[in-house]
């Protein structure tokens, strides 16, 4: 319940505090205030156990959370009553204190850094290690229970949570609220559309997969499908051959990848490309720049192993089972014309 009240109040307080500062910011280009129509200024919801909508939402969310952890649910907790209200009132949420130095992004074209520099395998390994530590503190045979969403069962509290979340957000933005029946109607229109689109795409992919698994099919037997269920439009065509890039005696497509074996240095990678008639001037790993010929200090990295530079610059965690890393290399020919080369995989183990 403590976390649920935070979702009602503290999180919106963060947004409101940020929004108040945004109200003093003018949008680039138009010069209009950030909070101009059709944007609505959000306001936090002050929790009150005397509000039936809020109490029902808190109880429904708490019940679903208890179900996932296998916690027994008392009958009195299933309906808003005095006991439930008293239990909720015992939860004390600290007052919201805005953080200082928060940067507000107003440029809609601003993009977050790509997650390409994050080693997914290392993150997964770390999470598994944490889960194994936590599992030692759990009772024997403990397991969590997944909940499958079912909007047509009025006794499972699923729609109570959905309607509660929607109405609390509506209050934040002064939007008219809806009852559970209306929320069920809206959910009923959204879920089938998503399922239909996904089923169609999955079916089309499987049709092509069967051809690949069966073997013996020519490229002309495969199909690309463009579909739009809203029109509806189904356009099926043979796949177009990938563009072939040629350089001297070499040729490649976007589907190719170059591999280099050995724990090589940046200098050795540059020399390997030089033998192919390519002058590399930039090497990057994910979003991090490992080497650029324009930066004098980068020359100090030339005699270091590629994987070591990636560990330091890209902050990469390289697990023991990882044998290679992928780098993007920008090259040009002897006439200073840019040449797009495939991704380069350096096998350092």
C-alpha cells in the first residue's frame, strides 16, 4: 500500500515540480510556453481513505500483488470498509522533496543514448546472481504466481486495477473519469486489436520459417508482406536482393560481417583494414568512440587491445563466456570517399 500511495502522490509531485519549471521554458522554434494547449498541466492526487475510488483501487492492486506472492487474502480486504480504510491510514508516506539539478529536456527531437553499449549478457548474469542470493532467504518451495489478464471476470479485481489507474491519471490531468463498465469496454476494443495484429505478423513469419526449415527452396519462393489492417491492405512481393557494395576486388552487402581473430590492438585493426585498401579513421563500440584520427590523445590507445579500450571507454563488462565484441568502423578509400563496410567482429578469445 505504501508503494501504491507513492504512485498516486509522490510520482505526480515529481512531474508537477518538473512541470512547474517547464512552464517557465519556451519551446524552441515556436517560442510558445511549454504548457500550451493541448497539453494539460498535471496535479498530484492527495490520497484519502474516505474516497471510494481511491480505496477500491488500493485494495484491488494490493490483492493482485498478494496473489503473485502467494499471500493469503482476508475476506474483509476484498471490499472497501472501515477495516480496510484503517489499514490504509496506518501507512505513512514521507513528504515529497524535489531533487535539485534535474535537467529538463524540451527538444522533442532529443533522443536518449542507445543501449547498444550495454552488454545484455552481463546485465542478465548480474540479475541472475542477485536472484540466487534472494532465493536463499525464501521459504522452501516458494514460487511466484503469474496473473493472466481477464477483463470479463468481475471477481478477479483485474478491471478494478485498470479502471483505478486510468481514473487516477484522469484526475491528474482534469479529464472526466469513467466507471468500471466503460473501462472494460475500452479495454475490450484495445486488446483484440493488439492480438489480431500480433497473430497476423506471427503467422506470416511462421510461413516463411517453414520454408527455411523445409530446405530446398529458392530465394524466389520467399515473400515480403506489407499489411495494414486499418485499410485493409495486404501486399505480398518477392524480396529484393540486398545492395552490393564493391571496393577494389571486395564486395559485400548489409547482411555480411567481417571477423578478425586474435586479441588484436587498435593499430593492428587499422593495418588489417589497410591491407584491404581501406583507411579507417573512426572506431566505435556501441555509443562509445574508441578511436578517432582527429583526436591526438586517441593515438595513445593505438597499441592497446581493442577489448581493453572497450572495457575502459564503453564501460563494458565482458563475461568469461564472451568471445567477441562488435565494432563499427568508418573508412574511406585513397580518394577520401567514404566506404560503408560491414560490422567488424573481433574474436579476442
